[in-house]
C-alpha cells in the first residue's frame, strides 16, 4: 500500500548523516532511490545517486513518486513546499521539533495539492519484501518484517518495529507497516490509514499502536464504530499508567500529553472496545489477538 | 491590540501610586503564567489607591496556580456592555487553526464551553480567517452592529499575533465592549511553541524552557539536562522529568517504547522515578547528563536501560555511558540492579560491553520488553 517495488524515491537533504545511512538501508531493501536534492550540490553523487539543486530539476530528470525529507526543522517548510509544488504526491518527513505553524502550513498545501504526508516525526514505512521509505528496522529489516496479511500503524517508530517483530516471531507477516509520528498535528492519521487498509487487498487485520494524548485514537475508534471499515482491528494504547501522574506532563512525543480529560488511554481503550476492536493489555498479547481475528475471518469450509 | 491603561507593580506602594496616577477605580491582577486566574482569586477590584495597595499586598508573594506572584498589574477598570471570548488554537482532526468565540466571555466561560455554547470557525493557516465570516459570527453572538467592525478588527489583530509569534494558543478573555464604543482586550493567555523559539527573539526571555509540564520550577537535575539540551540544540532532543516516589531510574528512550516500559514496570510493581526522552542524532554529553540525572534521583534503587528496537540510534553508547557514569557515582550493579534491553543498531557491541560488568544484565531483540521489565522487578523485589 502507498509504495511498492516500482516506487521512485527522491531524497531531500541527501548529503546529511541520517539521510545517507537511511538511504543505504532503502537501497539494500530494494527501494528505487532515483535522485537527491541539496541546494548548491548539483552534479554530485551519493552512493551512485545523482544530486540536484532543486526538486524541480530532479522531477524533470527522474519523475520520482515519493520524497523523503531529511531536512532540519528550520528548513522543512520550504523543502516540503518545494516538493509539493513540484508535483510529488507522497512526502515522508522524519524531522522532529518542527514548529507547529510550519506543520500546519505544509499540511494545508499538501491537502490542496492532493499530496499525502507521513509525519512529521515519522520513521517511514515498509512494505515487507518490496520497499521501504526510511530506515525502520535498521539492519535487521529482513528479520523483523515479513510479508503477510497484517497492516500495522504506529505513533511510535520503535514500538512499530517491535510489534512487527513480535508478529513475525509468531509466524504472522505484515502487508504494510506505517509509522505516522506522534505530533499535535500530523499528516496521515490512524483514521485515514484504517480506511486505506480496508481497501487494500493484501490486508486482513490492522494493528494500531496508540499512545496517551491527542484524539487520534478516538477518531480511529469512530471509524470502526460507524462501520466505515469491516476488517478487524487490534490495538494497544501505551501510557495507561501515566494517568496516575499529574496531567499536563508531556511524554516524549509532542502529542503525548493529557490535558484535562483529553488524551487518556483508558478513554481511548474504552472507545475501541465499544467499537468492537480487540484491545491488548500488553504488546505481547497482540499476536494472540491477531491470530484470533485472522481465524474469525477464515472462510468456512462448506 | 487595544488594552486598558495601567502598569506593573512589584510592591504595594507602587500599586497605590499607579492607581493614583490612573485616577479611576482599578483592577489588580496577579501576574502568573496560568489561565483561570479570576476563578482562583488572582483578580481583585479597588475603588481608590489605598485599597489598590492592600489588594497588591494580599496577592504579592502568594502561591497562585502553582506559581509565586512576584508582580501585579494595576489597570483601569473598564465598564463593559458585553464580555467576549476569542481563542485560536490548532485542531488535530481538522489539521487547521480553529477559532472559538463567544458573546458570553468572562470568568464563567468554562461552563459555557461545556454547554456547547461556542462558535467555531476553522481557518486557513495560509490566508487567515475571512473578515466577513468573523462579522457574521460576532453578529450572531450579539455584538451591536455599530461595534462589529471594531470587534472584527481586534479579532484579526489577535489572529496576527497568533501567527507572528508562532503561538500554540492565543486566548483573549474577556474582550470588553464598552458603552463608549471601544473594544478592549482586558486579559489574554499565550502559549508559546518551544520548537519555534529559535526564531522568536521577543519571546525567548519570557518562556521557561523545558517547563512544558506543570510541576512548578525545574529541579536541579532537570535543569542540568535542560542546559545540556540547550547547549547543542540540533544534536537530538533530551528531556527529563522527575516523578515523585519512584524507585527505578528510567533510562529508556523513544516515546512509544518509554510509555510501554513505564506501563510494564508499573504492572510488575516497580515505579519509575523519572521520565526521559532522547531523539536520534544525540550527543554523548546529552546522554551522560540524562544518565547522571536519572541515577541520582533520591529513592532510586535500580535502573531500566534501553527500550524498543532502535532503527536509527546506536544502543551501545547507552551501555558505554552507563558503565562510565555508574563508575563515577560508585554504583555497583550487583547491589544496584540494572537491566538493559538494548535492541537494534549497535546491539552486538552493547551486549558485549555489558557482559564485562558483573550484575549488569543486558538483553537483545530476542528478549521482549515485557520479559526485561519483569526481570528488573524480580531483582528489585526478590521473593523471599
């Protein structure tokens, strides 16, 4: 879903340290990285990939479908606007600490252009055995991910990989893994992706890793409750014990905060249960619940 | 924006003098960075200068909404025909700034919000709210037609402030509509975006960084980490929050992995004494500051290190720095149990380093977070 082995990938900020190590991993995984952009570095090559001054030039020569933006926070608004204006329709933004006004501007421009945004603070995505954007799974991607019927969406990059690994160890493969970030404002959300997984032929069950803070889980529960999707959903919501701490504390991710009554894991889990999702009490329970859901979907032998 | 005339006093005599200069009944407001000051008793009225002094005396030095009152604002009391509420903040579902407005502002606006009595206007962040939409909105909230233009002008000004200063929230309440046809912002709350402070020189000295938490002033250890973080702003973000009554140093990084480990430790009976976060690209100094801070929180008797599988930060440095800091502090892992779950990049080296230190238990990606947390709890609370 979203990408496959034929997706042509552009890397903005290709000469940076993180960009280079993640690009190496994308190439190792068989992803088609076709070009890079760094203003003032036209004509250079990084690991055999040609570098251009502007996204426009790179688009003219290589027609990329997606861009990974390894660009520092103060420059991300300009870089993303450039990609959107040049016609790129999938942007992966791993950058953290982006000013919220800039995120909002990027999302509004992307929305008007019909472009999809992963992140900010996304660790990218993986279609096991086909392609990955970003370096999720590090050097162990072949061991962690394995093709199969489960879509995985996570607000946390680390836990997303952890959950795919747990599934793989239990003999359950993944259709697509997506790291969406955990910011106050973000591009593709749980709700958007649940609908996309519903339409994705390769997916039978979707797993969500949610967190304390924001209303993204409640929005996702609403998609399930309203029967906009029919495929089973398994969820884990982290931060359950954070409710014992004073509200207003922010836990790592910019969106991981309880404000008043908003953002409580207990409320989120309740909303999921009410909608009929299977709620895991620890991550290790996820493969068991996924197996249950898969079993229920098996066609009956008549 | 149009505001009541007045100025800031740091002692009662100053407050009386300001009131005398104004020559009208005044309001004395405690200057603390919190909302709901009126409800909390931080906004008082005075008819004449002596009374203003007494009000200031009453407020100064007091603890209000978690902050000590060090100054008060003495300003003219403006009689109002109507009190308005106007706020701008971001909405995650709309992915846009959303304006909330009401013709019934003032101290009781909260209950009004809960009754759903707010007008809501989703705006374009790029082009801002439409003046005509605001006019219709304020008209429906009972603002007199003759004052609509002025009210819209003040609203647009508030929007401009929201945008220019990169605010997460701007809340003007109350905006007073006076008998003489003036529209005056009598109080406002601004919430700054720490991530945008680098380009907001006017806000920098006003914002207590690292304090995106409401537990009062930073502790010594929290300040240490905040300083290390600020010294090198683009090499990873280090955050450290001390929690009360904990027994476990929590050296776990990665937002979701940390939340999960926190839950698991609590499930098994241990209690983290801190919360932390460290993002990729971090410097060794930041990690050392965090390690030192976590291991020295009073009451700590063991540590959990590492977290979920790391794809883009090396875990071996966690073990290297941990061993170094434990040596410096004279902590012996045989008596101060440490369990590390170091998975992902640098895993093999991390495990090899830990193997050389008796009592330092380290596990890789094949051991689950759950098993690692259970193991630490077992060592902290051995069954007799």
